[in-house]
């Protein structure tokens, strides 16, 4: 479940880079943070979610 979503500007101007930070929670209540940066905020959002889900998967696989 998505717990937090944040967008911030890393640079300014017409070719600005944005950074997306998210936090997701698993069924056991553990919270995982991830992020991504891009000049396309939609792409950065999708990459941040993929990064978070991959983190959860890798950590659960190691248990």
C-alpha cells in the first residue's frame, strides 16, 4: 500500500529534473522507502514505485 508520495524539484528551468520519493507498506506493516529522478515526473513516479516493489521483493526473498 502506498503510504507517502512526494515530488520535489532538483533543478530549475525548462529542463528541470524532479525527484519522487515514496513509501510503501507491506502486509506485515513494514515500511519501505524508494525514489527516482527524471525530467518526466510521470516516469519518475513509475520508476520509484518499481524500485519500492523490487526492494520489498528482494528483502522478502532473502527471508
